[in-house]
C-alpha cells in the first residue's frame, strides 16, 4: 500500500475536521478557521447574483480508509457505506501517528463529491476567502452554506462586483 504525503494544515484538519487559512487583516497575517465567520449577506439570484455556475468533482472521493500501525500491521477500517454503495470503493490508507487517534484521523479522511460554485455578485467587501456564506440560487439549484475559497473584487465603470469561488459545506 502507498501512503500519500499530507500538508501540515491538512494534518490539523484531520485531527479536528476544521480547515485553516492564512489571511491578511489590517497588515497582519492571521490564521483563521475556515467558516468560523459567516458573512451576513445571502447570495440570491433575485437580488445580488449577476452570474453563476456549478460543478461537481469526484476526483478526491474517499469512501474507505484502512488503518495500519507504525509496523504496517492492519488495525482496522472506516467506511462511508452510503457513499460506497452509491459510488463504489475509493480507498486510502492511514498509518497511525504518535499522539493521534487513528480512527478519528481515518474518519476525517473520508470525503464525498466536491460541489463548487462560481458566482459574480454585486460587490461586497465582507465576502472574503475563508468566510462562510449562504446561497439561494434557482439558476444552479444551489441552496445552503458554502465556504468562500477565493474572492476577487473589481471596480469598473463605476460598478463594483465580486467574483467568488465557493465550496459546499452543508
């Protein structure tokens, strides 16, 4: 079996299921918990969405994680049975690390289909990467809480718009 290399930010996320993001604020570098701040601004096709698109990606799906101890001895498995019955087996492996709960890390490695949206909206300075935002878009049939993955703010011909890439979170 092979063991993928993980970034340190991913390792923290696998322990507590939280994502972190560096963000500049008032000239200082901060590390924020993604989604801990939800923008008080609902994206809606009837009020502020200028254009939108939606995509699904199954490239990073993991439905089963086999666990091994530090001597490569099999110690168990975690699985999302509902997702496995829907999509089949997409397996990863995890070797237990010192001071980490193998079952917790392995469970947090399970991932489903990634849902992502791109929207252009009437400009809003509060829409920043790492924040959560609600969307109600009948054009793409999207509704729910998304995390802002990236933001781009533009002023052109007296109009202020914000381009957002959003990742579905529930």
